[in-house]
C-alpha cells in the first residue's frame, strides 16, 4: 500500500518546507451519496446561498472504478452546488443544484472558530462500499482492489481519493492571492456504510474495513492522530420496509470503531432526519449534519490540542 501513498507524501513534504502567507485548517470529506449531498440549493436560506468567506474547497470529480485516477478538481471559494450533481474537469467547476454537508460544516466552524481559515478536500461517490463484494456497479474503497482493465486496472475509489489529495496538495496558493498558503490537517468527515449494509459479510466486516481505510486516509494526510467524525447510517423505512437489510450490523460496527478510537466521534443525529427519497436526507438534514460534524471536530480538536 505504501507505493500508493508515496506521491502524496512527497508532495506534502515539499509543500511544508515552504514559507506561507496564510494558514488553512484542512478537512477531508469522504464517503458515498449522503456525503455527495442531495440537499436542494433552491431551498437554502439564512445566508447559505452565498459564497463563504475564508473557506476554500477542492472537490474531486466522482470517478468510476477501473478508470485512471486523475483527481480532477480545482481550489475555489466554497459556495452552493457541491452536491451529487457537481463535476469538475480540472480547469473549471460545473456547479449543480444540490449540496452536501460542506456548507453548514464550514459555516458552523467559522462561528465557533472565527479566527481560522478553512480548506476542504472533498471526494465521495454515491453507492460506493468499502468492501469490494458490495461494490456492484458503483465502486468500492478497498485498497487491494484489482478490477478493471488496461490503464485503469486496480484503480478504485481509494486511488481516486489519493489522486484528489495529491492534486489538492500540489497547489501552493490555494486562494490565488499571489502568496503560498499552508494546509494544516485538522480532521476527516466520513459519511458512508449504507452500501455495505446491503450485504451480510461486508456489514459484519465493516468495522475492520473502516479502521483500515481511516488509518490509510490519516497516513495520506500525514497525521496519525487526525480526528475523525463518522456519520451513523440510518434507515428511511420507506413504505414501512427496511431499506438496508444489515444496517444494524453496520451501525454497531460504526459505534465500536468510534468507541475504540479516542480520536473518533459518532454523529447520531442522522436518526432524526427526514428523507427526500428512500436513500437520501432532505435539505434540513444536510444542514444539520454539517453543523454536527463541525461541533464533533471542534470537540475532538479541543480535547487533543487543549485549544
């Protein structure tokens, strides 16, 4: 696995050897569709319609397994439109009509940590599992994935994550003010597990798979004790039926992961959210999720750094 991390580590080491004009606290947002975000931009109120000050985002364009890991994206000020229908070609962003937890996350962080600048790297893809057995046609995050053909062989969501991080960290001046900036890893937000909850074995192994993936994500960001906030998966019980057959198994594994890792915290507010369809939260849900993620990371950082 180290060979996959070396390009990221090399870029990071070169990056931190520079002098900087501005410090940004860096957060990675990853997972599947409820991290992508299905909130409606048209329903945003209370200032969320505007670009957030002192908050930058590098949103990697979602890419299928078995295709080259390009990590296409650009640094841009955070604004609505970074949801499930967002795309980037690496030169310009194509903003959609959806948004995820990133807006309320950044806004809440600015409220409780007003003196900090925020940088977000987001890479997620709807329907993806961690276990390759649960990938179906959506994809998986298994670091040992060997599917695909040709130049895309072995490339999956983990590789696309690494490529996104590599490209994001290769930019010295993320806010384009003419001076290099410093990105200080501050936390990981993970909202995923629904797809693994559709299969018995992947749901049982979810805790082990999650720990391994989060350890590798921390390594890619060069911070072994990086705080992690995990969103507890929930079920819409659409038409009175359970959507995720083995959802309780994944929920238990998520709880155990956060209990065993002193730098991890579970977000349980998801159980009270409304749904826009059988699988995705409604607009208010994504706004609350972002706020809860921010508070969790704030608490974890305060405990860790006594700040």
